[in-house]
C-alpha cells in the first residue's frame, strides 16, 4: 500500500483529507501543545478528536488547530512545525 502523502499544508486540511479519503483516523497521532504536560506536548489518536472549522474537539473541549505541532500517519510525519 502506498503511504499517505497529504495535499494540504494546514493541520485541518490534512486531517480532513485523511477523513475524506476514508483512511482510518486511529492510525493518526497528533502532537498538541499543552502547557504543563511533560515537554508541553500531549499526543492524541486521530479517533479521539472531532473536526470542526476553526477548532477540533477532544473530550468536550474545543482546541484551536494552531496548537497542533505534529501529525503522524502510520508513524510517518505528514505535518510538522519547525
């Protein structure tokens, strides 16, 4: 199987592309800026989040997309900030 290569550049576009292609979101890991966590980063599985226009949700909390630092699909980085 060919590895996923996103066309989008913004985290929202990439996550939506995974969803639209019918790929399993549970194979996606999202590193998120979270002050107070070890290294200020927490990692979420793609199936733990709901996608919205300006925010995504996790456990009833809305989080802005700009907090996403890295997205990996099947262990391969498909988005990263510096």
